[in-house]
C-alpha cells in the first residue's frame, strides 16, 4: 500500500505572486505616506517575515519576478545613500 505523501515544513506565507505583489504595493504606499525609504528590512516587517524569507521566496520560480521587481524598486535608494556617504554630502 502506498502511503499518502505529506508536505514537510511550514505552510507558505503567500499563496500567490499576485497576493505578494499587492502586499508589496501596500508597503510602498505606506512608505510614501510616511516619507520613509523603501528597504528590504522594512518590507520584511510589513510582510510579517524576515529578510531571509524574502530572499528565499525570490528563489522560487513563481515568485521570482515579484521579488525582483521589489528589489529593483529599492536598489536606487541604496546607490544614492552610498554616494552621499562616499562624498560626505550626507554627513
């Protein structure tokens, strides 16, 4: 007799990329209202998980483009901060 295959691990936090995308968009709106920077750590807090969870979701084919799009949205700020620190204009 073949035993039923059990799923191991935690249940997924997000059922679909569409659901995750909506949550990310809500985070952008919240940041814009507060005039806060978009950060991966801030996104993780807003989603109720940690940075590593977001990175791991980005490795899943069905979530890759959603996470990549969010990462691209946050990247310019990182370059701007690095420039300001290097030039001393941010001090």
